């Protein structure tokens, strides 16, 4: 599975501390496993829960995962 990152997701990952960055990276690599749910109101978008962090992603093509946004639980759904 090919994983692509949006510019905003890369910026967030670069700002994180090393243990959090590692947890998020491992969880993204294990998609479609994990606590994944579809987003209500956004067809084709999903969220992955990692502790207090949320990762919003979609499947734009076959075997492609696009990580769109990574943020804490209280901030990630704003503007979606």
C-alpha cells in the first residue's frame, strides 16, 4: 500500500516529539488495522485514532492512502 502525505500532515509530523511521531508513523503503516471509522458527512474520508491524536485520511486510488490531516482530538474536526 502506497502512503502519501498532504503538506499539512507533513508539517504536523515534523513538529511532534520523537515518541509521538513514532507512534503515529507505526499506526499509519498498519492501515487498515486500528481504530478506524468513516467520517460522518464526508464520503470517502476516514479517521484513525491514536490516543488523543486523530489522523484523517482517504483512499483516492487503489492501494493509495492519502493522509490529509493530523491533529489533537479537539482540533482535527474543525473545518472538515
